[in-house]
C-alpha cells in the first residue's frame, strides 16, 4: 500500500540539529537552529515563566475554545498592535491562539488559499525555507523578491521594490518586520515606510511574520513597522511567536491576527479561523498560553520578562562583537564586521556550503549549509573556537 511513498529528504534546519545531538565530540558547537542559549550554552527557563507556572499550578485541563484563551488573545493583540491601537478599539482584528509561529502561518496560508485563492505568494530571497513549504502546501505558487546581496552583504532594497512593483496587484507578500531569518538584515524605518506605500498602493496582502519581537531593539520598538502599517492599511495578517522571546519552544505558543476593514468582517473571519482549527486539531493546548497570559497580564512578571528579553538581546549583540573581535585577532584579511550590524538570532556569514561542511567535519562547529549562523548559540566559552574554525574554513 505504501510501497511508493517517497522518502523525506529531511528539513535543512531540523536535520542538522538532530545530527548535532548525535555528534560525540565534546567541543561541538550548535549554531544551527534558532534556539536562544544562555551564557552557559543552555536553553533558559525564564524566571518570569517559572513564576507564572508556579502560580498557575496544574489545574483542570478541559478543552479550551477553538480560537484559544480569551485573555491570551487580548494580550497578543496588545503586544503586537500596542495597547492604544485604533484597530483594537474598532474591533477590527481577528486573533487566534496558534501552535507557535509556524502554526500561525499554516492557518494563514490555508485561510488565504480558501478566501483569496490564485494569487502569487512572494517571499524574500533568501528566506526561512518553510515559508515556501507552508504556502505551497496550501496550494500557492511561491515566488521570490530580491533581498540579500551576497557581494556587499546588504539589502537589495531597490530590486526588492521593483519586483514588488511589477508583481500582479493583490499579491500576497511575506514580510519579516524585524530580525530577518536567515540574513539578520532588516529594513530601515524609512525603507519600511516606502515598502508600506508600495504594498498599500498595489493592494498587496502582507503577511508579517514576527517571530523575534524584542530581539532587535525592544518589545515595542520591534513592533513599530507593523504598528505604523496598521495605522494606514485595512487588510493584512500578522503571525507572532513566543517560542524565542519566552523560551517556550516546545509549548507551541503563538498567534495569528487578521486585520479586517470592519468589526463585522473581523467577526466572520474569526469564525473561519475557528472552523479551520476545528477541522485540523480542534482546539489549541492550554499550558503555554496560560503562562504567557499570566506573565503579560501581571505588571511585576511583565517587567521581569521585559528585563529577561533585554538580557537575551544584549547577550546576542555582545556575542556578535566577540566573534568579530576574535576573527580580527586571527586574520587581517577576513572582515566579519558586518556580523555586528545584523540583528536578531541569525547572521548570514557568506560562508559557502563547502566551508560550512569543513567547519562541521573538522571542528564540530555546526551552521546551516546556506551559511546561516545562529549567534544565540555563541558563548564566552566557544566563541574563540568558532572564530578559529571560521578563519580556517575561509582560508581553505
Ligand atoms: C529556525 O529558523 O531555525 C527556527 O525558526 C526554527 C525552525 O522551526 O526552523
């Protein structure tokens, strides 16, 4: 019956993470998957999260609504759009609890496929591989807009604008508003505004994928692109995730918000999102969303969490500086100063696949084969070894 089932080649990020776990070398370093490690190289349990979990205890686990917990959904909206948002006052946003950022994008792709079918979906070149996969699975054809210039390691902003200008009106455009995965290169506020002008003029449908809120400049600062867009546009989507900024990866906590033209439209859209959930997994899990809602809803825990996110942000920036400094000690020719300009968890290093493979085989330093490095895996203890491996590979 299943004799012709094709083998799965494996996911380019998740497979490497598994290979790393099986590597017996003690000096190995995991710079593959987007998981934040603390200064000891461990996935942290945030004290705010621990305090919320203790406060909640383990209570009744009945079903929760298809769209998720009401308090959680309200707090997601406030975190994404800002507490004083006009859209929220006008009840124009349909927000549901999702299975992380990926789950939000998956429901978004299915929703758009059902209600706005046949449009091309544009993603950045390069992008997180799963953007293509999720929208193709929903039946869309994915296309790319230029984003990264490998030669100058900067944004191809003019080319990006030209492609989106020439795209058919009403195209779906995946936009990462902050901490671009995989490059770490973001649009400046002026570029964000120019892109917003274009998206609105062409009636494109942006899907903002915001998985790293708080990892660039701050919780509110990182939402500013989305919030400014929200002041001007009537219809767009936002997927957000608490995997990284709450260190709650395995709990699968995120949100999908669909911004609508009217409250009545938002009501009907929420109904369709509920239906999509019912037909897929019925209703979301309880624990992660309860924890996030408890932290965000309690002023003391929220302040603690904001400080914890700041600590993660500062540590990642420090590790970028440390890597650049260590490389400089070893080589005058190799300049990785650009790493300090990039933002968030990731850096596109410009290393070739052969160089990445050499670092992995020779030194046990794991990067994604595209040359993407998760800088959140660097620590004071491994940064010198990573620099040495990088310089050796570049010299090869
Ligand atoms: C990544 O890009 O490494 C993360 O977003 C994790 C994932 O699911 O791929």
